[in-house]
């Protein structure tokens, strides 16, 4: 098994704006480190972790007609020494048009 760094982008997530308390569409960037046999399985594991992350609970509101999108932008094999001890957070942005 190898360790992989996966750079992920999320789009079309409904989140409450901390300043206005309004629900707006947001995107995010995050990095996850996972252990897997191959890059393809590392991608699947990382996306599953994002979907199950409690910080995004309740953000999957309009899944039928306008679902959120999680896409992997980059995968890189790294050494175990490069893996941080805890998961990294999310860098959010308000999407255009909201």
C-alpha cells in the first residue's frame, strides 16, 4: 500500500454564510491523505471521506435536481513522513451568482 495526497474541489454546496446567516452556494478546496493500493482507489476513498465529513452535514440539500459536485484535481503519491497527523480543513468560497 502507498500513501496519496489528493487535492479536491467541491462545488454547489449549500452552506450558511457566517456573516449574513443566509444559505448560499459555496465551493471548497481541501487536501486529504489516504493509504491505498492505487491512485484510483485513493480517489474513491478520499471522496467517500469528504461525503461523510460532519462539517458538510446538511450541505447536500438539493441532490435530485442540482447535486453538489466533488472532483479530484490532483493525486500524488507521497511518503508516509509527509502525511500530517490530523485531517486538514476546508477553504470555502462563495460561488458566482449567489
